[in-house]
């Protein structure tokens, strides 16, 4: 085993850390900490390098998640995950092939779980670990780990769409929503939305954004109409992908200003997630 062993497993470790934390920067820090531990380890005593690295990354991720959860409780307004991938030119097929990333909506839903509960759920559902391995990794009994995953499934079930929507239909509704919101067509926006649709926008206290989620089709329609009247001549929007799913990518003067994804229920948009915090978009440029 050499330092190259770590590089071989690095993509998998980053995927785990990112899903645990919902933040590119935090995930990178965790993987760097795992690298430091690996570089100082007694390699001759390690029988299974992948298991060792996954264990180290998971435990470091749990510790970091405990710290950042306190920060997120004091976050100015709603906290949304940091986009990992933003591509204004990606085709639907290219987006669908990104297997190691997850939607912003699902990452946001994972915030309902405690750190160890989240780790157990991801190890089982996303990385297909058996309960014996999860128990050894987390330092809990097998029965306890089964219960954690069961509780996690229950907490997440109520927040998930009742059925999956075909990718093409998802993209079509997103395009219609983008056109209506760009033109300020309030009536068209309302027709696309579920009556109880929910808008969550994350400005991080750095840019203007709603400080709490906005509920209701009419209220959301009025907001987008007002924004269009103010910004339409200066802003440019296009459809691309964010974390492998269709998204509205909004830019100004070649600078990425926001990314917006949606969730659907019964053929209408029931959730809108918009990341505006420039710190979460600093890696990306469009135009």
C-alpha cells in the first residue's frame, strides 16, 4: 500500500463526506483530514484499506456534522446544501449519468436526521453496507443500527414526493416555470404551482433572500413577478444541471447568481429551492 491507495479511493470518500455534510467545502476538509490520518498510519497493520478509509471518513464526517449543525442553527435564514456541480451546457443525458451526486432536495431532507442516524442511513442506502459493517464502523450494536436506519426512513418518507416524475416531464415543467418567472407572468407561475407550494431561498445573509420559507402559490407568484419587474433586463437564465438534476441557472455579467431546483407532486411544482449565497457558488462561473 502507498499514498496512491488513498487517491484510488478518494472519489468514494468525497461522495460519502459530501452526502453526510451537504457542503463541498466541508467535505473537502473531511477528506483532507482523512488523508492526513492515512499518511501517518501504519500501513502494514491495515488489512482492508477501503474499510479503514471509509471508517475514518465517516467518523470525521460525523464529528464535523455535529459542529456545523450548531452553525446552521444560527444561519441567517434557511440553510440549503452547497451545489457540487453546476453546468449550464449539460444535456439531460449528461446529467442523468452523474451517479455519485444527489439532488439538493434530498440533501436538504437529510438535515432532518441526527449525525449518526444520517451516517447509518447513507451507509446502508447509498453505499450498500450491511448492518454488521455499519455497526462496527459506528461502534453500535447491529440492532441499534437497524433501528437508526428504520427511523431515518420514516423521517424522510413524509418529505419525499409520492411518486417519481419522468426526467423529461420534470425538465419541461422547469422550463415553463423559468419562462414564466423571467417574464413576470404571475398567472402562469400560479398555474404551475401546487396550491401549497413552498419556496426556500438561501442567501446566507450575503444577498437578498427570504428569511423564512414562503408558502402558497399566490404568494410565490407575486414574489417572482416583483423580482422580474426589477431584474429582468439585467439577468440571464438558462436550463442546465445541478448535482445531476435539471436546474435554472441564473447569471449576471458572467457571474453565477443563483441555482434553482424544483420538486413535483401530482404534476405540479410543490417545492422550489434556490441557492443564492455567493459563498456556495464561488467555484462556478457561467456565460
